[in-house]
C-alpha cells in the first residue's frame, strides 16, 4: 500500500470532445480503472432524471449527537456507572462508523479514536482488561499520533493481564510517536519493575 503522503502524477488527460479521461500509459490496471470511470460517466449522461447535487459535506446534527453521546458516557463514567458509560460510547461509535462515505474520513477517525479510548477506560474501570485492550488498540489504529491515552491504556491492560513483554513493546511504540510522554514513561518504569520481581 502506498503512503498517504505520497503523490503520484499519472499521465492522464481529459478529451475535450467526449469528456472521457484518457491516458498514454500502458498500465493495464490504470486503463481498466479509466474504462470503468468512463463507462460510469456515459451512464450518468444517459439518465432520464437530472443528476442529484453532491451531498453536504458534514451533517452537523450527527456530529452534535455523537458529541452528546460521548459527553453522556463521560458523565456516567464520573458517576461510577461504567456499564452505562460503555453503552453510550458504543452508541456513539455506531453513529460515527455509519457516517456516509462522502463525509471526511479524518473526522470519523477522530471521533472513533476518542470514543474507543473512552470505552477502553470504562472497561478498565471494571477490570475487563481484554475488552479494554481491544478498544485501546482500535483507538490507536484510528489515530496513531496524538493519542497517548490510548497507547497507555493498551499497555496498562497488557500489563494487568501479565503480558509484560507485549506491554513493554507497546509502550515503546507509543513513545516513538508521542515523544517522552510522562504517563508512558512512568508506565514503562512500572513494567520494568514488575519484570524484575
């Protein structure tokens, strides 16, 4: 898979008369993709009804509802009602993950990363280390950098399950991305201390 930061300039151009996208490349894969795209374009031109306008980029109501579910989960967590908090976070995740595909994926990743990290914390409060570990890892997968809490929670769950080598490796990976984040450094010391005992 190519790096998301890499841009590859392809030799394509738009035919001014047919509006078809053409290429001078001999790449079979590129030519197949362009054939499919041009066929779709021809189909849309022959439809009897007008083509609908592009959708509004982000539905603010959905964003508000996801935020409200997260805040409700946080409130339940503070009250010590961890099962209810998990329920709110789960509802928020379902709503965030079912956003229409045209909405920005970065927005979805940010929402999902926060909700998974919070749900991991609620699982940890119940000593459900395996579930907390899974949610923390999902949070990191959604957002690797700037997510020190999720790195810490995953490593803490692994440590509590007695998987000290994996926990140490996880903290190391987290420190590579987060720098010398204090909580991760402290957890690394704690893991090393447990390994000595």
